[in-house]
C-alpha cells in the first residue's frame, strides 16, 4: 500500500511540476531569465519519476511477499 | 493466483503506466518549452535523458503486465478502467499540455520570425493524437459505449499508440538541426534518446500485436 501512495504522490508531483513549468515558460523569455527555474523544475520532475519507479518496485515487493506467504 | 491478487497487480500496473505516461508527456513539455540554445546544455540533456529513460523503464513492464493479464488472465483491470474517469483525466491533461507546448513553441517561432514548418513538429502532433485516443477511450467508457473499449482490449489501441510512438521518434531523430542543418540523429548526444523511443514504440506495437493474436 505504501508503494501505491508513493506512485500517486509522484503522479500528483508531475502534475504540479507541469503546471509550474507552463507558468514559468509563459513568464520568462531568453536564456538567463527562467532557465535556472526550468532546470530546477526538470530536476523535480525527474525526482517525481523516481518516486513512481520506487513506488512500483515497493508495490511489486509487497505483492511478491503477499503471494509467497499465501502460497506456503 | 486468485482473482484478488490479479486485480491488485492490474490496478498497480495501471497506476504505474498512467504515471509513466504522464511523466513522459511532462518531459516532452519541458523539452518543447526550451529555446534552441538551451537544448544542447549538458545538464538539460542529462535531465531529459534520465527523465524519459526512467519513465520508459517503468512504462514498458507495466504495459506488458496489463497486456499479459488481458490476454491470459482474468481481465479485472478493465472494470477499474471502465469507469473512464482516470483515462479521461489523463487524456484531457495530455491534450492541454501538448496544445500549450505547441502554442509556446509557435510563439517562440513567431518571435524569431521562423515561420517554416519543421520536421519535428509531428512530435507534438503525435502526442495530441495519443491524448485524443485516451480521451476517446475514457469518454466512451463513461458513456457506456463499449466499441472503443473492445478495440483497446484487442490490442489494436496499443498497436496504434506504438506506431505513433515509433513515427514520432523517427521524425524527431531525423529532424533538422537548427545550427548545421543536419539530422539530429547524427549527433552522438541525441542517439540514445531517439533509439530508446524507437525501441519503446516497437515494443508497444509488439505487445499490441501479441494481445491481438493471443
């Protein structure tokens, strides 16, 4: 169940990052203005993807343990 | 395995796939939003590559589990998806994101007086098509029409998504570079990205075809 929560948190995080990214793109133009924020948001997006991956692995382990405990 | 555990696996796989799908769309949004001189920044390349590779790594196994379950096991996943809310939300979000990204790109082009249509434009169009397909699936499920659901179950939907992925990846890989007018696939730092998307697209087509046959 913790894995699923992590996946949903990653999902919500991606939506927030997307909204902030769109706002940043419309507010800033040029190489200097907004580029650091863009990079930070991209890093946040990568972290959210990492949360989805971690959640998937966690949920997979939980399911594996559940199956093993019910088979034996 | 009993139905309960299969249902749990399917729900989690669906959740992971949707997350990875959304993640990919957001990564494309950020890539589209970058101005040309920023695209070759090493940090940008590293982040985009990590982002797309990460989402691809979870999307393909999740999709494979869903396709395997629908073909060989008890397809309870579709009962969860059949209410259509999740998939409609994702489809609507994809379309909004891609239209905004395309608008943003068009504004940049207008600003630089670059009105010519470039080959990599189908990338955004492909994602709008994927979004429309997901939205249509969600709406049809919401309205109780099962025609699109049947297409989706039969693997044709996956095959279509795979074809769009592959076509957009190839179009992207062979789009012209803004600096030396050579295809970006010739640049060493772009090769893994294009190759990964072509492989991802082909694997989705294979899954779709195998579900169709299975």
